[in-house]
C-alpha cells in the first residue's frame, strides 16, 4: 500500500465512519479496487483510531459529562450496548478477519444496511407525529431503558461484518425505539469509543510486534502509510461527525439507504458477473 492509497483510504474512512454507509465496507471495497493484497486489519483498526480522535474532539462536552459522573444511567446503557459486540468479536474473530480479507459478503451487507435504515425510519414515523413517544414527542435520554441499549448493542454486533454500517445499525436501533434523533446520533457516536478501543485491544499483539514468524506486525503495510491514513481519518472525521449530527436532526436516512442499496447491487453484479474486482 502506497502513502497515496493510504491517504485515500483514510479520507474515505473519515467520511464514512459516521455516515450510515459502512466505513469498513468502503475500505474493503477500495482495497479490492486498488488491488491491495496485504493484510489490512491493523490498518483498518488504526484509521478507526483516527476517527476516535474526531469523536473526542467534537463530543468532548458529552464525554466530560460522563467522566464527571461515571455512575449514571447513560454509563450503564453504554456498557450494555457494548457487550454484544464484545462477545461477537471474541467468538468469531477468525471469521471476521476472513470477511475483511475476502469481501465475500460485501454486497449483501450493503443491502442489509439499506434495509435497516429504511426500516428504522418507517418505525420512527409509524405512529405519526402525535404518537412517537410520551406526550406526542420522541423519547428523550431520560426515558431510555436497558432494553433500548440491548437492542442497539445487538445491532452493533451485527455491524462487525464489513458492509453493515456500525453507525447506521446503532442509529437504526435507536430510531426504531423512537428515541430523539439528536440523542440517537450522540449515543451512536459515544458508542463508537468502546467499539474502536475494543478493536484496538484485539490487535495488541500485532502492535507489539507479536506477529507470526516471517510476517510483519503491520501486515506488510508500512508505518508511513498507516500514519498517513490515521491522520487523514482524524481530520476528515472531525467534520464528518459535525455534519452527521446536523443531518440526523434535520433529515431522514432514506438518502443513505438508497446509496448503500445501489452500492450493494453494483458489488453483487461484480461478484457474480463482471468480476472486475472480486
């Protein structure tokens, strides 16, 4: 992987991590297009760390409010929503790495993201503007329950599969439970913090140089390329978080659903027909 390719992947990661279109799916797709054959799971993890920096930069007030009062319901809900992904990652680590390498489920995963986004919007609107929640309004942070957190967490666990959007899945879970759109977005982005840190923990042995004999810890991708991609993801991700917070409050997710559906169809056409990249 060249530094130029790493920059492109970092920019795409920064844009797509917080848009409900699957950043991991886009990284796998671009790696296929560029013909990158190195093991890229460590690179993928590090560019996610770049977007983690963006989350801290934009949501530092929310994070500081949690740190000042750790023992509060929101902390518990973040823990509950994180646990399913932890279990899923530990049980299926090898299969997850294989999915990243092959991209075999990518087309179907993009379509799954599209279905999730459409379904969540329909469920959010189903009861109408006067029945979305108590008092005729969407449910607030104060009315969130452990069941809401568990449902969001289960959807996040599914999103470990490349092509299924993490932010899209968690947003879908929150909106399907009729939580306020602004809070749904903020909870989704806060939830990315333990998710990304967890992915980094799984790569500790590679980061520490514990790769198998004859293999490099970075999977053959140079340190310069990894650094370039990480920095690009952090800078672009900062603006992406701010953009998405505004979009979720003011517009529906149908546009993103149309995009991931079209992308899924194109990937499937290539996987089963043209074979240009797969």
